[in-house]
């Protein structure tokens, strides 16, 4: 018997437009039932796009606090709001018995994340954080190679998140403010590259960092650098800026048998082309053999939403879990505390850590 598609309420028509585009390509799995945005004209334009595809026009709601968004006609609340509203919207969805998808950063503190984890577990609700960069074919090949052991021991890795954001970007009132954007380049931009890193190399053991505001007249950092000691003993250097003339993202991993380099595409470094260069040219054939047969399928948001559909229908974990979101939030917490204190921060971070309830420190 064919199951009906999951009905979805999308909160926020900014980045939410990308979610709408993906869900519209899988109408057998998802139905966009409500678009919530304070800008009625922007929501109407998105609704028109769905109608143009032969899909039904979603209802419009202006306020994310409207109870209809969390009511019995909705299966999934997809949160694409400004970061400072995430936690409230998630709790409203859990209280209403709705499953949750939420853009990054999921929340602004580990305390908030732990409260959401407890509430969702008690209610039997799935909360899936968005980390769509995990699902590119290039990243899949790197993950396969490293998991097989063919890459050998990891020596060192570097991450570059070099993007360009100016006054027009920060003209949006909530951006660039600690109370509403919740963080700067490390929390809102490099978070994806750091998730790719830990997806491949495993947990971070310790962090040292520096942050600064050099590009824009804002509260949140727009230049930063961090040094990670990984659990496997390898070293990682991450640099991030919003003042680069040409935008690129890069993950480069130097291993005993191969050096792996991602695509430079700023918003799709997980996609091909990736390069795999053997340290010994005689090992090229072995690397090619190890990389052969890596399965390919959907990428990005599409792959993540397909995984969510399977999780809800089959009762398995979603493709990204709250535990994985906690690792991302803990890493941001460590970066900000290290930058503020000048100390080396050792993970994991518990409830007694000064950054557990406030990334920027008490009273900030």
C-alpha cells in the first residue's frame, strides 16, 4: 500500500527556498503544505514555483509562532529561520508532536542542544540537523578510501573557508549580531567544512584559536583561525575569512599513502572533482582499485531528505543525528572559548564548562 507523502511546514523562505526546490523534486515523499515567512510576497513567489510544477499551492502563514504550523496536519517542521529563533521553533514543534528539520547552526549553546535532545527523546520525535555537505560524491570517495585503510595514517589536514561578505550581506538586521546570528564565520560559514572534517577524521581532541573582526563593522568575527588536535593524533589547521576576493572552500588531507584534496567550489566542496594523489606513484593503481565501486546517488539536500524519508518510514536513525550536531556545537564552543581565553580547550565539553551556556561568555 502506497504511503502518502510527509506534509511539511517550511519556516523561512530565504534558505528555505533551497529546501522547497529539493522537496518539489520528490512529491512522492514530501508535500510542502505551509510556507511561513513574514514577507508575504517572497512566500508567494515560492508558492508560484510549486504551482508551476503542477503541485498544490501551500498555505501561507506570517508568524512562526502560529500553532497551525505545529498542528496535526503537519508531519515535519522544516526550520530555516534566523539562528536565534531555532531553539524556540524546535521546542514548539516537539511540543506539537512534529518531527523537525533545522538549518545550521542548530542552536547557540550546548545547554540548548542538550535540552532539545532530552525533549525530543521523551516525545519520540526525530530532530534532524542540516549538514548537506556530507553527501557529495567527492566526499563519499574520500570516506570510502579512508575507511578501507588504503589512505593510511593521517598526518595533517588543512581547511580553508575563504568567502566574501560585505555591507549588503550585513544589511539584513539579524546578521552580524551576537544575539541573533549567534556567531560569525566559524559558526555560520566554516561549520560545514568542520563537519566534513570530523565526518572523515573523527572527533577533535583539543582546540586553540584566534578570531577577529577585520572585514566588516559587525559584532561577530569575520576572520578566524583554529588549530585542532584530532583524536587520532593528526593536526588540522582551519582558516576562515569573509574578506576573500575569490571565494573557495578547500579540505586537504595528507595521509601516509595519499594526499586528498577537495573541490574548491565555495558552496559545494563535497562534490567532484576531488583529487587523490599517491605519495608513491607506484601505488596509483592500488588507489584506483580502492576507489572503484563507490556508490553514487543523490547529493546535498536531496540525499539528506531522502535519508530522512527512510528514517521516518522505517524507524531508523536520520542521516544526521542530534549527537552529530552536538559535536559541531561543542567544536564551535571550544573555538570561541579558546579565542577568548587564549587557552587550549580540551574536549568533550561538559555542563561545568564556562562556554556551556554562552559561547561568548557570561553577559555577552
